[in-house]
C-alpha cells in the first residue's frame, strides 16, 4: 500500500484529519431492472453531467482517494461509464463495480480494467427472477462467465430475504461451479436506514434471519465459497440488535450520489441534500460531513471495513459454534 495512504489513514484514525480514501459513487439511479426491494431504479432529477463527474473525481484523486466502488442504479447503463473507469484507472485508483451483470459481456473492455466486479445473485433462477425479473438470472451468470474469462475477479453478492433464505446451499453450489465466491448480507426494508419505507414483504423476520446466517456460518466453517469475513458474520449474529461496530464513515469512507451530494455513509437517511460537491467542491463537502455512527450497518463489506478500521482483531476470528 502507498505510504501516503497509510499516513492519511493514520491521521484519520487518530482523529487528526479525515481523508476520503475510499469512495462509493452511485453513477446514476438509472437501471435496466426494477427489483422489488430496491429504492434506486429511477434516475434522479439533476444527475451530474460528464464534465461535472470528471471534475469531482479529479478533486477526489487530489485529496488522496485510492479506491472507488461504482454503484447505482446500474453503473454499466451510464453513458460515460467507460470514460469514467478509464479516468480513474489512469490516475492509479483501484476501481470495483457493483452490477446486475446484464451489460457485462457488452462492456467487457471496461470490465477488464476493474479490480473486482461484484455481481448480484438473489438465488437460483426461480428466486432470483422472482425479485429481479425474467431472464435476469441467466444474464447475471453470463456476465460472471464473461468477466471471469476476461481475467477479472468476480464476487457475487446475495441479499438474503424471504425469497432466497432456503437456497443458501444451492447458491453456493452455483457459484462454486463458476469458481467464484459469494457474499451474504440481509435484505433491509430500504437501502437507507431510518426511512419510512415499509419493506416487510421481503425482509426476514429476526429468528429466521439468525437461523439463515447460522447456515452461512456453518458453510464457511466447512470451507465453502462464502466471501464474508468472520467479522460480518459475527455482526449478523446479533443484527440489528447489540451490533455496534466502529465506524469509519466520514473519516476515510464516503458516498456520493448521482447529483453530487456527498454523505458520510450511503446507508443512512438522505433527506438533507445540501452537501453538494458541485457547489462546495469535494474538499468543502468532505470537510462538512457528520461522523455519527449508528450501529445499523447491513452491508457486509462496510461492516468488515469498520471492524478493520477499529482494529477489532477479536471480531476477525471465527466465533464459537452456535
Ligand atoms: C442498489 S444495487 C446497485 C448495483 C446493481 N444494480 C446491482 O443490482 O448489483 C447494489 C446492491 O444493493 C442490493 N439491494 C437492493 N435493495 C436492497 C435492500 N432493500 N436491502 C438490501 N440490499 C438491497 C442489491 O441486491 C445489490 O446487491
Ligand atoms: S438492485 Fe440493482 S439491478 Fe435491481 S433495481 Fe436496484 S439498482 Fe437496479
Ligand atoms: S455504523 Fe452506521 S453510519 Fe457507520 S458505516 Fe455503519 S451504517 Fe454507516
């Protein structure tokens, strides 16, 4: 790792100076699917244009951003995605992407430049298509095959809910057949914590969620292709109760939405839209971020980053068996 990033990380950890080392950027809320549980499949009213995007990303790079995770909506549906990835890679930024996989074969030259592609897989064909629409399972698998053949690391993400809780082992069979691994995290009533949306239709009730994640743990213990680290599986043992990870949001992590509004954490309520990088510049907007931990992390990789950030080595070890 670059020594300047280590220094920046240490300054942030000590509470001296935060740095936007890792950015999650939702390019657009435009999407080629309309998954039932998702809040983000309609473009926002004033999404940034190409020049604004490149200006903002250039400012992030100046401030030391070394990794960018592209998200959406569907990032591959954005008209400038190729140029954006190229722009970042040329500046030695590590780029990963969350995608439904549909456009991966068509955009394979862009995919090739990524450090990792994260393809959502909601279950075997029937469960996946029930949430994401007919044909979407076959497209996700075709996308994974194309990326793997291009030499790009593929990791699947499964949002665990009522539609797929019984299919954990089947999912593992599928991804192992492709030579990949899969990350499990719970479906929430909304992508944003503390909104009024009522998503009970797809969220698992608590006891069933615990039992399902216990099966994920058992699968990991037996060497199956579970991508979660132990820290996120420990977290999901208690989630959403008694789960208070350290929180790096606003210190080294931040999230930018398609209109350029910057948040310390992408999982929180977004009703305050004042912190916009196009008006305030990235440095101004980043300096303005709140740093309030909420303990409600449901995104497995955020949980893991947070425990690493907090140097909670105790949380990284396998827990005792249930
Ligand atoms: C919003 S999507 C954007 C990237 C891309 N379109 C995709 O589907 O992977 C990112 C992730 O959010 C997950 N997601 C959507 N709605 C969710 C919810 N209510 N609870 C938990 N995860 C959710 C999706 O399954 C996907 O893995
Ligand atoms: S989960 Fe992804 S593919 Fe599905 S509607 Fe949301 S953004 Fe689109
Ligand atoms: S603790 Fe809350 S604010 Fe911090 S990263 Fe997790 S969800 Fe975001």
